[in-house]
C-alpha cells in the first residue's frame, strides 16, 4: 500500500547497516 514508505525505510536501514559496517571495518 505504502510502497514509497517501505522503500524509504529499507533504504534507511540499509544505509545504517552500511555505516555500521564502515565504522566497524575502519
């Protein structure tokens, strides 16, 4: 129903995961 909302949420979570991985690897 709220496709754009789900996309934004997924992008936010994915971005946070990437940031966490970068912070962990650095």
